[in-house]
């Protein structure tokens, strides 16, 4: 039995995952670095405030970057799972559940300005970071970040 407050690993069949397109991920257009659209699955454990609520209610009140119509369609098309089972609009999210939402992502573009290397040795890299590029994945950015761009541009780079 897991200690109170500690998450346990869920079996793989309870987590939904779509493959991510990795080859030739970036392209350049109009002075911007763009990422080709790709499939992505968000997986998250049930939050305490979600317990006993429907998945549709949770999505429309907690994730307001999309319309209620979008979430209704995503649920009806089977792109939302609760602990590995396809959800419907009335699916109630229980304690301990994993909620998965598979989507087709279109990341916002960032500057195509190269990331300048100011200093590099065995212990660190000092960079000239272009404005507007996030350092690590957050929100709508995953691949258009300093860390992912450096991984793509510098084979073997491990932050």
C-alpha cells in the first residue's frame, strides 16, 4: 500500500498515449521557427477538487483554452479516457483516476534567430537566449523551447 499523499505508478493500459512525430519536426517561415503539428496526449491524476464531477464539467471549468463544444466533441470521439476507459459526457471521475486527453497540437511559432553559444565547457553552456522563446515546456509550448531546440540542433546534448 502506498503512503498517504504519495502517488503510485499506474499500469500502462490506464494511460493513453499517441505517438509523437519526431523526424523533421521544425521548419522555418517568415523569420519564425515553426513546429509541424503533432499528436499529443495529456495525462493527469484526478485532483481532489475533481472527485465526483463529470469529465465534461471538469474540462469546461478547468481548461478554458478551448470551447465547451470542443470538449464535447473530443469526449464523444473517444479522445478522453478515464483510467484507460473511453469516457462519455456523464463519466464521473473517481479518486485515483488518470484522465487522458489526446489532441492534435499546433504550437505557436517562435523567433528563428539562432541560440548563440557564449561559453561552453564540460560543466555548462552559457547561451544568448532569443527573446520570446520559453526555456522549457509549459502551456502550449513543448518543442519550440530552448531545451528542445538545443537537443535538435546539437545531437547528444543532454540538459
